[in-house]
C-alpha cells in the first residue's frame, strides 16, 4: 500500500505541473492571438481571417509530440504549433484554440478517404449566422452548391461541398491527387482509424450511441494535451484508490 501512496503523490505532483504548464500555454496563446492586430468585428469575417492567417504560417510534416514521443496521440501544445508548425490536425487545433480566445466555438472534423481511412482534419465553426467549415491547412472554406454555409450534418447526409479561398489564400481546391479522394458522407468528429485501439473503441461506441458518436462535438477543453493527460492521470489515481479500498 505504501507503493500505491507514493505513486499517488507522484501523480499529484505531475498534475500540479500540468496545471501550471496549461496556465503558461494559455498566456502564450493569448499573446499570439493579440499579435494578429485589429480583426473584423463580424464573427464570420473574423473566423475566416484567423483561418487565413494560420494558412500563411509554415506547416510541418507532423505535429510536435507533447513531452514524449509516446504521448504523441495527445497532440501538440499551442506553443509547439506556433513555433514549429504542424500537420492538418495541429493546425486545426491551433485554429480552434485561437477562436476560443475570441469567444467563438469550434471543433475538429475528420475527412475519410474512399478506402475508409481517416485522411484529413479541418474545423467546423459555430457562428451566430450559421456554420462555417474552414480548412486553415489548405487555405479553403466550404460552401454548398449555392454558395451558402454548410455544416458537418449536411456533409454526412450527402451534400456536395464547393470550395472558396480563405483570406490570404488563392486556393479553390485540394491538390489533384488520389490522396484527396474524400468521401464526405463518411466525415466524423474524430480520427477513428489511426490505431487498433481507436478502431475497437469506435466499434463499441458506434453501437452504443447508434451512430451518435459521429456527430459528437468535443468541448474545446480537450484540445489541450495537458487536460487530456491530466484526465488520464486522474482516472488512474481514482482506479488505484478503488483498488486499495477493495484490497483492505
């Protein structure tokens, strides 16, 4: 039992460090958003402008892992993405967190290839005048056939998206390559094919939620790797305490 108590104390110290690091990261993110200067007052134009600003920044081949390579699935911190760039998921995360600083809600969307594999991340933004799907990695935003806003639900129901350029971008389509052969009806709010564990979890969740998991928008708080790791540690500590209670 002494070993368990020592482990719990170590976890508690780590949790304290994560909270401090999270506070530091929030300050860095706030300064980064402030560096954009004066932004449009209209929420839609503001969201498009921020996406366009992020498009102009360097992008990396993969997201910098948080602390250790083994923690790579947690994603990157805002500071790492600001300093080194990231892939589509990291750029989407940075966009979501920037918008949260501006009191705009957003969450990730994952596009799936015709093979059924998750292939690309972008962002759905919740605005007062309707949704916005923006891709800050490729400099695009989505509309329907008439040029009106489109959301995840309509993509899943079979609507054909059209693409328009973000501010500071001249792109109006994805590169002409088989990699971008997306099936938009397969779009979800997470990448469920990146590992065996996720694939098994998805099989369970899709059955339990009767498909609702595909439309579950995660709160922005889970875009912070410190929060994800802290949640894992808290659950672990709780499980250890239950184990100690059972073994008494």
